[in-house]
């Protein structure tokens, strides 16, 4: 098949699409990817045709938005801000570019949040599937919408009714204003139902971390998490020397979580590690976590693949992004989750509930003392280490990408007109 993929977001949203496109090419399909120019080299490295869409990525704008988002604890308020200033910012350019980039293809696979890309697929009369990462956004009576605790079957349904009312009032009008501007059909409950393909939504999440609910809608199919492994990675000598020089360190990675407060965040992290009496490897990431002359107990690194770095640690302190969460769990080590926004509080809650992490700390509540206490709690817990090790073995046995390829090809066969 000729398949076009469109994805929006930060590295945690995009890298699974790199892994998927690589496997689709290996399966014999002709692949094009529509995404921000920021990721062009990453896709071209795995041998797919890349079509840049949208305006060039602006880091200054991104960091300003991050400064605002980390202060917002209300999940609906945070989500609406992401929609307005992220997903739908310059959406007309993104849509027009996708419209051209998708011409002549048999099937589109879109990020569930990439509504402009989905509308372009619809305009081109392409069958379209979606990819999502967080089960917590899918309506189920088995649990309540985050952050409401599980209230039992009947009250969970009531909580979802309230969530649907809020979505209709605040989210649907924002999306539908854009959809109407490109001549599309209005959607309802965007964020709960309206952002997913009715044919097939590939849920790239591990059922061992977030078990499928008993009433999962038929269009949603768990695959397991998708990992972009780099087996030929060459470890920098400075990092290898640090790892060899002492006990396993605490690994700290906030990934694409940016903002202009990198120096302040770095200070908190170093003080917290020093109070805990541990060593640490800190990834700079988009938040520019770095210090020119760090203490001997701290090693700063730039990009290091998770599949190498995380297993080196005694625990991983991270933001709770879906991809980073899955990587930390696959590494078989406990996590300490510092949620910044979006689905990250959900993952922090899940890891705590299954016994591989202490209670999460919101980024806006992070202090050196709180971080040190979480590190002590995590490293001292034998049960947390044993549970994390067992979970890592289960996730390592999954083949999320293989299942995804099978579902995509089966879905195409069922449509009959795509081969």
C-alpha cells in the first residue's frame, strides 16, 4: 500500500511514528510522513519520504507556552490551552500542506490529536486510522475520567457525563470553528470520541501498565508500546566513564518539556540529588537542564537513547510522557514521575497504583527536599524494585509494532479497495 502518516507534537508524539514508519517500510509498504520540519532528519534516517507541513517550529514560542502550562493544574484548562496554542495554532497552513502531501495515497494514519491532518485525509477521500497513546482519555465505566478517582460503575458513568458536558461546552466549539473553516463535518466530544478514527484507533500503550477496560469500544485496539531502539548507538566516553566510576545513578530525563526556567529546574534537581546522597545522570532535553561546572556526582548528557540509558539507573525521574513512561517500565527500574501537563498526571497515577513509583509530584510543586524524599523512598523499596523488574520483562516480551502492522494490514484487507 501507499500509506501516508501525519503526526503532530513533541518528540514523545513523533518518535513512535518514526518506529512505525520504519516497520511499515520493512513490511513492503510505500511510506510518506507529513510532520514538522523539526523531525525531517529523523524520518529520512529510516528511509521514508518526508513532507514538511506547517510553519517552521519556533522554540521561543514553545518555551513561552510551556512556562504557562506548567502552572496550570486544571486538566481542562490546560487541554484547551494546548488546543488553541498548539494543535490549532496556524492549523490552516498545516491543513493545506497535508492536503497536498496526502494526494495519491491509499490510506492515512494520523495522530489522534492531529485534527487538521485528519481533515486533510477526509478531504482527499482517504480511509484514515488514528494512533493514540493514553487509555485514560477513552470513556469506560471501569474508571472515571482523570483526575476523578475511581468511584465505581455507576458514579464513574456520572463523572463521564460531566466530562462530556465540559467537552461539549469548551473543546468542541474550538475544534469545530476550524473544521467549519475547511468545509468539514462538525465533530462531537473531541477529546473523548471525536478525535479517533471510527474504523481503527491504534492504542500504542502497554496493557501491563494500563489494562484494557472491559467495555473498550471496538474501534480501539491495544497494540503495546512502540519503541524506537538504536542498537548501534555509540556511548560517549565521558558518560561511560561516569557509569563505570561508581554505583548506578539516578537517571533524570524530562524529554521535550521545555520552558525558560531551565537554570532553576537544574538547581532543584542537583540539590535534590545531593540531599539524597546519590549520583545522577541528567539529560539536558528541550528544557536545557545543564550546568557548566557540575559536581562530580552529576553527569549531564545531551541525547542518549532510552533503551541504553534507563537500564543503567537505579531509578528514573521523568515527566510521565507516554513514551518515556513505557521506556522506563521496559528498563525494569522504578520511576519517580514529575508531571508537567496533559496525560502525564495519568501516567504518574498509573505507575504509583501498580507499585513501580511513589506518589507523583507536579512540576510546579517540585522542591529539592521533596525530590530527595522520593529518591530515598524509591531506592529503599525492595518491593518497588522487584515489581519494576517483573514489569520490564513483560513489556520486553511485547511486540507492539508487529501487532500494529498486522492490524493496519487487516483493516486495509477488510476495506477491500486499498490493495
